[in-house]
C-alpha cells in the first residue's frame, strides 16, 4: 500500500489574474486558467500536482471573472487542500504586484509560484525540494525553471551560468515555474508591478538560481497553442 503523502509546510501560489485576450472568444466567458485542456480546466492540473506532493495551502489571484474561478474551484476540499483567493482590481496588478498583494496569505518562507496558463510534465517535487533548500540558504531569493525557447519566443528571456545561476542575457525561456522568497519583495508597496525587472536586478547580485527543463512544456496562450497542446497530448487530432 502506498504511504500517504506527508503535508508540507511550504505554500504555493498559482497566477490566474490574466485577461487572456489572445484566447478570445474562449476567455470572454471563462477566466484563462479554466480553459479546458483535454476536458479538464488547465489550472486543475496544477492543483492536482501540488496536492500530490503535499502542498495543502494554495493561493490563487484573480482579476477577470474571479467569481467564476472561485465558484469552479471552491475551497479546495475535493483535493484535500485549502485554496485562498487574492482578488485584484480590474486589469490586475501584473505578476509582482499580484504576488506582493498575496504575501500576507503566503507567509514568511519561500513559496512555489506556478503560472496558471502553462501545461507541463515538470516534477513539482523538484520545486518543493528547492523551497526547502532556500529556507536553509536565505541568500538565494529566487529559483527559476527555464525551458528551451519555443518558436513564439525565439529571442528567449534568460540564460544559465555554469554554476546554475540565472543571468540576464540568454536564449532560454522562463517556464512560469519558480520558487520565490518573500524577501525578494521587501519594502515594495502593492501596485502594478512586473516581475522581470525585479528578477534582473536580483540576478546582478547572484541571488537567482535556476535549472533548464527539457521535458514537455507548453505556454497555452493562444487558441493555436491550445490546439497544439491538445494534439500533443493525443486528445484531439
């Protein structure tokens, strides 16, 4: 008999506040993370994977059709977890602004962050292990998962040094999977704020580690990429 999963003290945040304009008309009536992939809302894949590694406290931010999202996911009871919601004003607060607003729900320890609009087979336990390492090494403020740049982002976002620090220049793409320390946002007010400039500033201090993942990953950001993902998974032809 398989041993029960031990609950983890580490928390996670799923970013779900985007409007999803490139997925219209699907997102006219559904928030982007609820768009079905092979018959299941995209965000539920993340919730299931987080619950499977013992994460019991998940924060989800929202701005567009947040009530629909809350009604669909509820309190998290069906996954044996607790879901907390962080509502944002119309248009959202961008990634960093949304995280800063949610910090009171996330606590003082490093936490996992997952973009609600990606699909991947990345092992989330790797992120959990990294969060535990960052608790022991407070000098590391962020850990990013990178992927080889897809066709729609050939210029890339970042790169990796030989000693596994993330650098500002490179041809790899940020996968939307990370572990972040609350200290990354110390003394920053809740406002419309992007994450990339904060990360780039922190990279200069060699406080952002990373890893390159070469397994399956898809940014489900357009109708075309949604179809490509479902074709790859074998649920549509």
